[in-house]
C-alpha cells in the first residue's frame, strides 16, 4: 500500500489545487470514533466527515444494506424505473420531520441541490421571486447557493456574478450583537425585510437553526419562532436548512424541534445516509405538490444504494437512540470545553447544542477574531492525533462534530488532546 507521502505526490499531479484537505494523511479505514491512515497512524475523529457519519463509519446495518442493494441493482433512475426504497425514505422523512401536517419529499444528491430545489419549490408555489437569507449563512457552492452563502473566501471569491433576488439580513449572534434577545433580533431582521424587500415579494426565508460554516452560531431563544410567526402571516415559505444540524446531531432529530418550530420546507443531507450521497427536501404537501410533473428530479437523486444506506442509518439512530447519545456527548464535552475556556482568555464563548459544539477564539480582552491562534490550536490537535475543524466568518471558531457512536474513552482522549493543544 502506498504511503501518505507517496499518495500526496500523486495527488499534486492529478487533483485540482482548489480542492483542499484538513490533514496531510490518506485514510485506510475508519470506524466508531477513529480514523486510521495508510501509514497506521490513528486520529480521534471530532469531524465526522463534517457531520455526515453520525452513525459512525462502516456502521454494520449500513454496510449490510449497501452490500445487499449492490447485489440487486445499482441504478435505474427513479424518474425512469422507480423502486421501493426511494418511497420508503420519503415516508420516513415525512414522519420524522417536525410538523403534524401532510408532507411530501423529494430526494437529491447534495445539500446544495436540496437548497436549490427548496428555492425552486417556494418560488413556484408562491409566484414570488425574492429569497431572504442571513449574515454568516452557508448554503452551498453552486451558483445560487453561493449567492445565498455569506462568506466570500474561500466559497465565493471570483466565482461571480451570482444569482439575483437574494437579500441578506442580520442573524441573531448573541456574542456579537450585544446580547439582543431573540424577539428583538427578529424584529430587526423583519423590519429590514419589509423596508428593503417588501414581504409581498418574498418567496422564502431560508435559515439554519444553528449556523454551520458561519461559526456554529446559536440564535437567541425566541428568534426562530418569531421569524416563523412572521413568515406565516406574510405568506412566506419558511425553509429550515438542517443539512448540518439534522439526524440527531443537536440532541433532537432536528434542531427546529428545540423551540417547537415547524418549517414549511426542510432541507436535509449529510447525516442522512451514513456517508453515502443523499439529500432531500421535505415539506408541506401543498407546496411540494405545486410543482408540475418533471419539474423536480435528477439522474442520481435518490440512488437506490444511498436510499438503502439511509434506511439503515435511520434504523440505527432509532435503535441506538443517537439523539440521547448526542445529548450525553454534549454534556461531557461542554463541561470540558468550559473548563478550558475558564483558564484561557482567548476563548470568548463556548456554544452549541448536543454533539455540535464550538469555541470562538479572540484576542484576549477583546472580541477581535484571532484566526491565526485558531489555526495553531487546530494544527496542534492534528499533530497529536485529534481531527478537528475550524469555521466561522472570521475563521476563528473551533468546531467539534464527533460521530454519535464515539466511545467514552475516545471522547475523553480527544478532549485531553484538545486541552493540551491550548497549552
């Protein structure tokens, strides 16, 4: 087997430079809460493929389901010759997602595709053009989703011009907005929408219940319900982007459940299928069914192998009660992170929910972001065998997304490495 160094030399000659990687090592195998590279080095995994392998890598039910499906057939295209597993995934999503109303689902390949299709559905159903998004938002890398995304580098820089009729308003960011309560922060955003866009022009209000790439920003209590109430009154489609927060990650099946918010449409991907590419839009039947036949779809959307993996993943989540596991991880990790923060003035805030936690790093005594210190801490973790990620509009947030099946021992060892990285 080639070494990581040998593989990296091949990569330089074969892979486009614009595709980056977090660690300079090449994976041989992964499972539970660890990743092992081709040289036999092991990393404790606090990334989970960016909140994808919630059920762990090579989860037994997923492996079994994928193997069985590959032996039967790998692809027909649901739009050509449909199959039961696509229908079964949609049935489960309709039942699992928040809202007691009648729902429909459609399956796609990636989170960006799900977001694009949610916008298509909202525009078609309402006949309105505008889409409202929020500061620090991340929604994808396609042309439309780059327009929806807030951060320029590396996501948008020199890739424009972008899609039009996208409007951005302030997010509730308690650390950086003076601690505005949720209702006040929502009123500020709503006033901007009404004055600068006009509610009657807005097809969709799109928001991450907890922001992902933007820095794991948790809005103040009451912010989401106030926006939901306004959207309902204004005839605006409320779209929850749960691509990173979904599937037990935050301690509920979906982050919207924390405040009882029932979105009109919800976009899903990442944790849905144990590492296989699958995404979905689920929502109110009247909205989803408003689109003409043939208006939604895609060659690979709802691939049968990915659907088999999704059904097995959701069964694993239920069987192991991974929502409860996320809450347990959050309690253990949150306590350790707060201890680290208490002893290091660079940590402005520990935040998050369940197994989606973060530390914002600043110049001590200020709220000035310190991306260099953040990168140095993360690099120290990598060198010591802990895979961590950074994020945030300012590049100064350490984020932690362990697989929900991580063992207590792996979690503890990872937190020890993190504490040592802070020095």
